[in-house]
């Protein structure tokens, strides 16, 4: 009888230990799995849109857009579409009384070499758009993995040269959307490279691209770093440490506006529903940094 109760007691103990192991380790494993899925889900959700590739149009005012309006085309991946960056940019233009049409052609993880290749959906879509529509600015954004190295990748430079020929043939200005480094930096040759060093590489590479084709450069990533130094409490990155937060997207839109129009945004009332104090800080910073470089 004692042996029977001992075995029963031992079974209960083992079940209890098993439950504790599940709670301690099983849930942690689930959290890791969920986290990994979430990171992949962003691109999956982005690519599952009815647009293949993602194509959308924003206008400051359907009734006022005319031949004198600026036509601006974004070309890139999810970094330029997170939190509807083109729409935020268009709303800034509307607030500042700039009649404009803003378009975007993008796909998650896309690189500029994808857009330069007419044999795929991205390349053929962009080619058609450049052939059939006249543009003022075509803004190019490269995939992060192709732009973080110490030297510009040949595949990127070749793609930019091909795209620039088509853009100039269209009569438009080639512009570059300088992205930001991942918040935690990158791993290169088994060594962790910090954010500021990675951003310097990104900045140098985008400057080289812009110089090569005499293009305009929106130094958004550089402004991110300066903002992080001055205002560390303003979070510019999403939880995935790669895409920009709502505040980061707003800052990017401000940098582009000031760069194109050479006009301060300090009196702009549009905040994209972020806290007014934060929006005011970001507008002021973008205006200060961009306009000081133009002098």
C-alpha cells in the first residue's frame, strides 16, 4: 500500500515538474516563436495587399491638382510604406498648400535591382509608369542589406545607373531616400557593428549614388542619428528595430518636404496624430538640419 501511494505521489511530483518546465520554458519558446513570426509577418502582410506590386496614389486635393502640381513617385520597399509614409508626406504638402500627386510602387524586401529588371512585376510596372506619366521627382530607396556595407555594392550602382537613364529620359529628377541604420546595428563577419558606424556607411553609400547620377539626396538616416542624440526619449524605430515608428515616419516626411521646397515646417499644424510637442520638435529639427546644409 505504501509503495502504491509513493508511486502516486511521485507521479504527481513529476506532473508538477513537467508543468513548471512548460511554464518556464515552453512559454519562452512560444514568445520567441511569436516574435519571429511577427517580424516576418510585416513583410507578409505588406505583400498580401491586393496590389502586386503595391501601387497607390495620394493627391492633396482631387479638385485642384493640375498641370502645375508636383508629381512625386516613391520607389522602394516596406521602409517607405510603413505607417503610410507617402500619405503622411502628401498631407504635409496639403497643409503647406503645395498641390501635388504622390505615388508609390513598392514591395516588401525589394531592392533597386528588382526595379531595374523589366522581366519582373516591379521592373515592368516602373517601366510602364515612367513611359506613360511625366514626373517631377522619382525617389529611390535601396534594400538595407545592399546599402550597409563599407563600399557600395556593384549591383546597386548598376541598378541606379539604369534607373537614372529612364528617369532622366522622362524629364524627372532622380532623388534618393537615405534610410536609417537598424537601431541595434548589424553583424558583419561575426562582429557587431554599432548604429552610428552602420549609418555612416549608409550615408557614404547614398552620397556616392547621388553624386554618380547628380541626384538629390534626402539625408533622413543622418537626421535620425542626430535626433537620437538630442532627443533620446523620442522613439524613431519600431519594435523590430528596423522599420521606422510613426514618429520616425513623420520625421522622414519632414526632411523630404524641407529638402524639396527649402521651406521651414515650424508653422505647419499637421502632426499625423502624434503628440504635438513631439511633432513640433521633429519639424523644427528637420527644418534646422536641412536648411543649414543648404546655406
